[in-house]
C-alpha cells in the first residue's frame, strides 16, 4: 500500500493537527520529498515532533524513511485516468453513463487498495487458523452481516462448522462456550461497532483465536485480534456508504476461501459433494 493511500485511509482517524498535516501532504506530495521536517512543520503550523510522530504512526522509523517511501510512491505513480472518479462523487445529476463509470472506477479503486494493504503472510495465518478450527463464529452488523453470512456458506461448503449469527445475544451465548480450539472472524468496517467489540472482548477472555477484517488502521477490534486483515473503502458519501465497504470485505473473504480450497484436499472433496448435491436437485426440478 502506497504511503499516500495510507494517509488517505487514516486521515479521519488522526488528531486535528495531524489531519492538517495529512491534507497538506496529499495536496503537495512533490514538494514534501525535498522538504526537511522543520520546514514542513512550519508550513502546516505544527511542531516538528508532530511530523515525526505522524511518520511513525504510518509505520516508518522516522521522517527520513517516510520521505523515502513517498519518493518511491511518486516514482511509481502513473497519471490518473480521467474516468477514475471515486464512487463518493456520484451526484443526483449524473446521467446513467457517468454514474456507472464512477461506480465502476470506485469499485476497482477499493479492490486494488484492499489487495495492496494485506500481505500474503496475513492471509496465510488466517487460513491456517481456519483450517485448524474446531468451530468458526462469524460476527458482523448491518452490511458486514451480509458478508459474514456469505463467508459462513462458503466455509460450510468446505465441511467446516461455521456459524454467522446477527443477534448479539446468540453470538455471546455461542462465544461463551468457545475455546482456544475455535476461531472468531469479526467483520466491522469501523472496528468500533459496540456489539462487535463486545463479542471480540468476550472471545479474547476465553482465549478464542480472533481474525479481524476492518478498515485499515488501529481500532478496538484489531487490538484484540491475533490476525488482522484490512479493507480500504475510501467512502465519502454517507448515502452510499456500505457499497464499497462490502466490495472490499468480499475480496478478503473470497481470497481466504480460495486459499482454503487450495490448501485442503478434504475440503475440495466436500466442496465437490456440495456442488453435486445442488446440481442433482436442480436437475430433478427441470
């Protein structure tokens, strides 16, 4: 994930002074790579220490490493396609052609960013936990609940004991009896949904293995998770807020499903048996 994408994804989570710094960097990336930290601090009106802390929050040792990463990003950056409008820019006045182009570009954008932000090692760790799990509970609210249900169906086709339940009381009743042999998968765009945080806290108390799928950055859910997978939805429109978030989540669960299928011969046999059962049923109805 490029340094500019990281800043964009985390911008709203920074304190006000660091938000100003983020906005300045996003607006002037070419100038920043040749600018010392003291001058940058003066331009934004913050302390030099705030610039260093900002760099460290993005995962760099300090400001020099941050500038090096920024230079790499700018070197690899290609000119933006004129049609690359974000989905949040869709307006009521857009005709069908413009609206559909913006929506398509927005979907492609979040899929590319979500793909870039998750290293292979994180997917492999999540896959190993799921393969070895006695039971899997999937937790999500709202749009995330739809993705959790979809993932539970996929896992069930592989012969796994997976449950996706939207009722918080039922989730708590289940997780209370889960142990270190079981896995909780929490899908939450914000990572701060009260019900999802409560389920995650109870799972941590019981020693349950936790996989989080949340927006990029630290939040209450990821702090408790052993394996962290991220989505980058880049939403700017509250009216359409769940569309891109679900697209990003679906990319993550589909990647996990394919990895599980590749890694488990027994699961592939059960998947084939599931598909055959459905095909046989449909053939009889014709």
